[in-house]
DNA sequence: ATAGGGTTAG
C-alpha cells in the first residue's frame, strides 16, 4: 500500500506528455484502475465540491476508468462516509453522461453500505443510545425520492433497504418499496426475503404476487432457488389459506420445472398433511408431479400417500402406486408393508393379510422383498386376527414372537390379545394374559386398563370392572375419559344411574378431562332411564365445556322427552337443531313419526313423513313399523295389515322381525290368533327369524285362547330357534301351566329340552 | 399397531 502511494506521488510530479486520442486510449488500458481510483479519490478530497477539479475528474471518471459498476462502488466506499458518498452522487448526477447513468446507482449503493456500517460507540452514543443505522439508510432512500432521482437501485441496494424495512417491521413501507422497485434491482435473495416476511405477517396476497413474479419465465434474474423452495414448501405444510388446492399442484410443478424440489422430509410432510385434510387427490397429483419432473422420491413419501389412500379405502390407487414404486425401483420399507397389512386387516381380508405376512416371514427364497416383519407387523397381524374372532391364531403368533424371533411382544401385543379374548367372552383368559404380561415385566397402559374394564362391563361384571380399576389405581395408573365411558355406560345399562353419575363426578374430580363421548354416553343413559332433568343438566355442562350436541345426541333427547310426553321440550330440541345447523336424520324423523303415531295424530305424522322425504330421507323399515304400530294402537289392525302386505309384495323394504312382532301382538290382542299363527309361518317361509318377543306375543295369544297343545309345539320351536325364555315368557307360562298340571314341562323347557312329546324329551334326557 | 358412546318401531 505504501509502495503504491509512493509510485503515485512520483507519477503526479511527472505528468504524462500531451497525447493524441490514441495514446490516451492506450494509457487508459495500461493504467491500472486502482491508480485511476486513487487519483479520483485525491481529487474528491476537498469537502466543498465547488473546489473539485471537474474537468480532471470527468476525464478520469468517464474516460480513463472503464465503465464498470464495481469501480464507482469502490470510489464511493473509499470515501469513507455516507455523506461524502452522497456528495459524490450529487456530483455524478450533474456530470455523468447518459452512458454512465449506472454510476449513480453504484454511488448510491456505496452511500447505503457506508450508512449501515457499525459505528464506533462514542461518548455521544453512550448518552443517546446507538445511532440508528436503519434510520440513516431510510433517510438516504427518502433523499433519493425527494431528488426525483430515477436511476435504478442495484440488487445490493435493494437488499439493504429490504433489511432495514424488515428490522423496523415497516411492512406497509416494505410493500410499497417493493412495488416501486425496478426489476433489475430484484434478486432471488431479496424476493425470498419478501416472501418470508410477507408470510410471517400474514400478507398472503402480497406474498403470492411476489411468488408469481418469481415464477414468471421472464424474470430469470430472481427465479426461485432452494431457499424459495424451503419457504414455499414450509408454508404449504403449515397453513391452510396460503394457496387453494389446485394451486398447490401448480406451484409444486412450476417450482419443479425450475428444479426446485421439496426434500424427502418436506414432501412426506406435505403429502401427509394433504391426506389428513382429505385432499388425497391433491396429494396424489403433487407426488406424481415431482416424480415426473425427476425428483428423487423414496418410500417414506409413498408411505404417506398409501396411508392417505388406505384411509379412503382407495384400493385401486394403492395398487397403482405400488406398481409405480416397483417400476421406479423405490424399495418398499417395513412401514410400507405395515400399511398394506393394516389395510387388509381393517378390510377384514384377513387371509390375504396372512398370505402377505407369511411371505415376509418366510426365510430364504420365499421372501423376495427382503423385509422382515417387526413388532409392529406382528402386532398388526395379531390384532387383525383378534378382530375377526381368530384370537387363538393370534395367540400362536405371540408364542412365535417369544420363541423364534428377536422381537419381544410388547404391551400393544398383549392389549390386542386381551381385547380379542374379552370380545370373545373369555374374560378369564384375558385376565390370564394380563398376568402373563405383568410377569414378563411389561407395564400395563391405560389401554390395557380400558380394554379389561370394558370387557368386564360388557359381560355383566361391572363390579369386577370397578375392582380391577381400583387395583390399577393402586398401581398409580389413572383412568381416562374412555375408562369412565365404559363404566358409565355399564351402570346406565343396569339402571344404576346413581353409580353412573358418581363416576361422572369422580372423573371430573380426578382431573380427567371429559370428552364429548363421555357426555353423550351419560346423556343417553339418563334419557333412556327417563331422567330428563338430569339429562338436561348434563347437556348444559357439555355446552359449558365447549362441546356441541350432534344428531344422535339430539335424537336421544327427543326420544326421551317424547316418552315423557314432553312434546314441547322435544320441539325445543328441534328448533335448537335448526338454529345450530345440526341436520335431522332418518332416526330423528322416525322418532317423531312414532311419537305422533302413538299420540294418534295421524295428520301430523303424515306431515313429518312428507318433510322427511322432501329432505331426502326415504322412510325405512322403522318408519313403516311406527306407522303400523300406530294403526294397531288405534285398533285398526286391518289397515296395519294392508301396509304390511304392501311391504311384503314390493320387497323394497321387506318386513323384519319387529314388524312381525307388532302385528302378531296386535292380532293376538284382537283375538285373531289364527292370523297371528299364519304370520309366524310366513316368517319361516321368508326367512325372518323370530325372537323371544315374537314368542312372548304369540304365547300370550295362545294362552288367552287356551290352546295348550299349540303352546307345547311353540315352546319346542322356541328352543329350536334358540330364543331363550325371559321373565315375560315365564310370567305368561308359569301360572297357566301349573294350573293345568304341566309344570314339569315348563321345567324341561327352561332347561332347554323338547316338551311336545314324551318320548322325545326322554330321548333328549338320556342324550343330555 | 392397541381401548370407550348414543338414537327410532315391539
């Protein structure tokens, strides 16, 4: 540096000889730009620009120095302060020929850069805070405006200004700055920054405009790069409103055409998010767009797509994607097989699932895919088997895990099996599995707890369930909403409303937050029990907790109010449904038709049915049942039979057991047992299975007509049809049969033996 | 990969 300046001094003392244009030209070439710049700086030293030697300066600047942006930038930077750079800029604005207009842009950039430089803390700034460099930058911008300077900003200037607006969070100013910005000042970096900031502040529309501009093939200077991709793909997975569904595909495609692709993680995330929002079609197109454009896609992204397709049971597309994976040599992972296996199990295609599982399990040549089942696959298979009642086969898989694989069964394995055995009614073995699990050192989870509690409840062992729950509480395991749902449902089922309410309170006091299901369960239980005031109380608690009633819940309430003859309360519910836009369904209409029919208000019932049809809910067998029942209650069995015959003839809605039960009951009550019996034959012909209620109805008619022989025949038929007598059956038969001295036959009947002929029953006796 | 709810006609 020192040597150079010596040389310069020397040169100044020996000015170049007067020269021709040619010589001058040559000297320009031979002179290093550095020396010219130094000369210029010397000339710019006087602080008053009136003292500048403009002819020398102009020659050096606009003739000697090559027309390069970087030289003018150098000069302004080396002036050392933004105010000096600004003075230089003023000078250029008056002296630069039009070919050198760019020099203004360069000088302005210099001024901007100088004003952002960290200033040394001085005594002044110690008292008045750091001088605000952003302010200076923005002042320069304002100054350029006030001078009506139209020279374009350089990309670097654009970036500096952008950063200042961003730091000051001056979003509106930033947007208008950007809108006025010359395209030549825009860079990918600046545009990416704009995108990021605009999205951060929710200026979605502005952000989209920036992006569209970047995607315009005209604008190669600021086309999207990997950073753009990161911002856009990140936004696509995080927000809903950024772009419409159709746009997602368009955007990914356009970016892909510029070779900006989401990485594996982002692509997988994007596909899962779209599938979670039920946008399978969009996810599918996104995946295929990037595949087509040559983006490397791996199994993880395909797995996300397969999961989404599985959720919508789109088997065709699942197969299509699998074929594509094979074609593109994307190796399926163990997760891929997990998805397929789970899908086959959920579709109850258990044998196909087993086939696939066996292929993976098969050692050597039969396992062509090279993926071995892991714990998840074993668990999926076991659960699938349990769900279709093949828990014994699930059990052998458990043994296989223990003996021939390195995959130890875990809590999930046992939970599935415990549930399987519970659902099969083998509570004892379920409990045995639980003990086995504990013996293996596995921790029971809340799902283990709930599975057993529910299993016990569903098999009438509510108090055992309570006992088990208490035992688990002792182990430090807390119940959740599902635990309490099972218990509440069970206690409501045995009409022990107080206990149900007690558990509801316990749930709240134990700090377990109730969900909608547990509210619905209790509301349903209370409504069925006719405790409509309590039900209403729980409804208001549900609402306080921020939940809404759904159609089924309203149905329960409407039905409850109707049974209590509180039609005005039922009506209130309907109004509320309308106001809260909860749609009525077939069950709602049937409930109303049934209530109106029972009340004998046929006109209103017909009105409701008309409305029902108008709203697109076709009457079903329950609607017919309600109407038939209404006529029967009005003692108009003929009309009821007419409707029944219509049903039988058209076969569009064939009568079911309940329809027959209503009619058999009504016919018997009308002393028309003969017709009732012929209906029973009709049932047999049409393959409609009678149940205990059917037999109770007919047996009552038989008893009232004192047709004893017929009673024995029907009792045999009842046994054949596997309809076990209930307390109503006993009420009908006990008094009658003991009065005629046939109590022995009743005993046999209860034990499940034939009663109509002695020999038969003896034979049965010996066999049994 | 595993657990819980509700309705209408008798």
